[in-house]
């Protein structure tokens, strides 16, 4: 597994976001980006309040956190 940067996760979120909500888990993103789920989860938490082009919201938590992603209305 390769190292992953915050910018890579940000770019993935922007590319994946659509007007309709998408529900993601760090594990799924990590698989797509060939990265560690733990690293991706850490970046998701950090990016949640910093993103302006997309809306990222912690949505559910069972065995792992689900994130709700969509294009920001602003």
C-alpha cells in the first residue's frame, strides 16, 4: 500500500461528489486509492470542516463510519 496525501483524498472527494448524496466508507476509498483505510479516515475527519466545493458529513457509525458526500449548495 502506498502512502497517500491529503490532497489525493480531497481530489477523490471532489471527483466523486455529485448533486445527489453518495455514501462512502474510508475502507472503500482506500481500496480505490490503494491506501490505508486508517490514513483515509484520518484525512476525512480533517477535511470535513475544510471543504468548500463539496459537503462531507459524518453520517452513520456502526462497525465503521459512513460519510455522506455531495456537491455543496453554495
